[in-house]
C-alpha cells in the first residue's frame, strides 16, 4: 500500500511558533503548565508530529490553523522541546523530553498534547509512549508508536500503523489499512478497502471490511465478520497463524488458512482451503471446503 511520504526539507524556515519556558513556569509544585502553539496552515499539506512520553489527541476540524495545547509535566528548563514549525508545505510539531528532568517526587517528565488540524491534512506521527487518539482526518495517516493504546476513527485516506505494544482500535476508514504490531489486541470495524496485518501476539477482530484481509499472526484468536467484495474481482482472506482459534462469518471471499494450532470455523464464505493445520477442530457451514493447497487460491 502507498505510504505517506515525507516532503523534501527546505533551507529557509518560513514560519515558526515556539515557547521557551523558565523552570518555574514548566513545573510549579509538580502541576502541569498549559501552553498553546498556533500556526497558519493555509499552504501546508502535511503535519509531522514527533512526540515522546504523554498522551496525544488529534482532531481534524474546519479552518486553516493548526493549534496545539500542551500540558507540560517537566522540571529541567533544558530537558524538552515544544515547538511548531513550518517548512515549505510541511508543518512539524516537536513535543518530547530531550534529557533528564522531573516534576515532584519520582514522577517522570512527560507532555500531553491536544492538536486541532485542518481536516484535509496528511498526518505522520512518531510517538514514544502514551495513548493516541486520532479522529476526523481527510488525508492519509501514518503512525509509528512504541507503546500505548491507539484509537483511530473517521479517516478518509490510507492508514498505516507500526506499533510496539498496546491495543489498536480503528473505525470508519476510507482506504486501505496496514498494521504491524508487536503485542496487543487489534479491533478494526469499517474499512472501505482491504486490510493487511502482521501481528506478534494478541486477538484480532475485523468487521465490515472490503476486498481482502491478509493476516500473519503469531498467537491469539482471529475473528473476521462481514467482508464484502467491493470492487475486487477475486476477494480473499489469507491467514497464516501460529496458534489460536480462527472464526470467519459472512465473507464474500475465498478463504485460505495455514494454521499451527487452534480450531477453525467458517460460516458463509465462497470457499475454504486449509493449507496446513497442526491441531484443532474444523467446522464449516454454507462454504465450499477442500483441504487442497491448490484450490482456487
């Protein structure tokens, strides 16, 4: 699938909005300090977010400004970056801890950010740790995350997620989805295109997707419901699974499964091929089933 590409950097800094705060302003008696960054984004097509520890919320809105509200839990005046820059047609937000610093007691420093962007922008997010919530985006979205839950809803463009650990929830996506995940549950509900998942461990639940589902999974249960053909001539579901039960319901697709261990249940699909099954029961209804690796796949 197409990946959101970073635009070539330019030498001239067109505009910048940043804050440099004193130690007292940053961490007064262990309480977070609120700071706001704004940037005119009329000529901007992408926002690149570089964040460290802390929660992140991104919402697409009408208008031509990017607004970032940060809650800074920091102590060392030289320990963090919090700035919003414009470089050509790209905006860059930096919100992370650079080196040691603390607020009160043993609390580690972090920055929570809430971002409002013009809905039409593409987004590229690189995050260290903390929950991420993204909604109402008209462009493409790329997320690289170390740890924390990820929730993405109402995105028109393609979505790519590369995650170390934490649950992932996607809903109402208008184009193809690609997920590379180390551990954590994955729930995807409503994609107007295909889904590709490479997963280490954790359950996978896909509902209301189109054209295809390709899953490589180490361990965890897999459930797929209501896959429609859409514009695909040969809609398909391909699963390569190490361990865990597999359940497929109401799929307008040919299904191919290579499974190490766990039960396989397929109800109302065009056809099922099991290319390898180590252990577990197979239950099939309203589906043409053959245990032949060359069957229609």
